[in-house]
C-alpha cells in the first residue's frame, strides 16, 4: 500500500528522490501520468496503470482511442537511478506547477501523487474534514 507524504527537493534537472517505501511498492518501471482532475502527477505501478485504464476497453473504439491518445501522450515509464531519483518530464512539471525546488509526494493507497508543495499545502488547508467524515459515515466507515 502506498502511503505517507514526503517533501522532496527537486534539482535543476527535475530529479526528485522517490521514497524507498514507495519505490518498493511500485516496482520498476512505474508510470507517471497527468492527473485528469487535479494539477498533480499520478504515479502508478504497471499493474496499477493497467487496472486504471481497463474500463476504457469497454468503450466504443473511437472514444477509447481519443482518451488513450490523451492519456498516453503525456505519460512516462520511469526507472529510478542508482540513488533512487526519478526525472520528472518537463511537461508534467509544468502541468503540476512544481516550482521552487521542492515537490510533495503523497501515497494514496493504490497510486501516489506528486504535487507542487505550495499547491498541496493550500489544498489541504481548505479540506473540509466534516464533509470527509460525512462521506465515510455514509459508507459505513
């Protein structure tokens, strides 16, 4: 399970250290992809990515191809270097607005996310915990 949050320095070559716990869970290579709902980078194991896109196989072919083109055109398969660093593609760094030399890596169960530290902190400061509690209780948790 991918969990925890980690502030990681990003160097001038867009390299960040991927936490050991997450690297072990993700395996090699793993997938970086643009999030479709938030301004962050999603990180999936290869099996996790296949599971994520599996519902697209049920769509009408023309629609599925359009979506696949969008998803795969900005996706990258990544292998950490010997020091555990990964290089974030510039297109994904720009998309997520990662500036200032640091990124926030967050485990989310079956995937992880890479955020601009400032965007992540602003988002979590606005979290409505009562709404989260309401949804959890509706689900019997």
